[in-house]
């Protein structure tokens, strides 16, 4: 039997879990979807923090370079050097929200409990939409086609409508030890 949660409680629960709820959305369906996403992601393999989506520490072929205005050209992610057919892993616990082709390029997207959506291309998905994944789980295989003359993974990240530097996610939870005085 499903649990019935009043919309306001669902919105409060979703936001406390770090899942953004669109302003003005306020519908029970939107709130319930946000709570379901947060709970599903929370049940993924519990491995805190973030890691690279390519095992190890791949070289950065091109850094995040957002445009000054959102409609201008720029580089809204990072390109990580990797061999063709390299395995691509979930950099953090999440849920698969897209696995398909966009403009003839295979693309895979994950939604994470903190509301960040990460995207990987060109990647052939080995997971299905709606599937929870834990950090380090293989989610796809890299195919050629993004960087000219070499193989690389394009890793993008968004929080809401704003593109963010995915490399910044790697340091978001790292503790810093300070000397005692």
C-alpha cells in the first residue's frame, strides 16, 4: 500500500534531501516525483563523495569554459582523455534519467541526490532509465567521436538551469586538515 504524503510535506522532505523542487510547481505529483527520486538515489550503493567518471585520474583534454552569456558558444563541461571502449562509471550515487541519442551522439545522464545532473557523451549506456547506480558502478562504454584525433569523454554537470564545472564536484566533499596552533 503506498504511503500518502501531503504535498507540502513532500516538498519539505524533497528540499531537505537536496532535491530541487521548481518554484510554482507545487503540485502533489511534482513533489511526489522529487521525493521518489531522492529516496531511490539514497538507496543506491552507499559510497559517499565524488570520483572521476573514468577510473583512475584521467588527463583533462579540455577544461570547463562557460560563455559570458548563456546563449553564446563555450565549453559547458570537461573533456577527459580515455581510450575508445573505456568503461564509464558513475562518479557519485545517482539515478539514470536519460540514455539515448542526441544529434547522432549517444548520451547518458544521471540525477544525483544533491540535485546535480551529470551528462556523459559519447557513451553507449549499459544501464536503463530509472535505474539507481552507486558511485563506481559501470554505466556505459566510451565510443569515438567527441575529440578530434583522439578519444575522450565529455562530462557535463548542471544544477537547475546553470552549468557547473564537474571538476568542482570532486573537491566538494574533501576534508582539509589544518595545523594545530
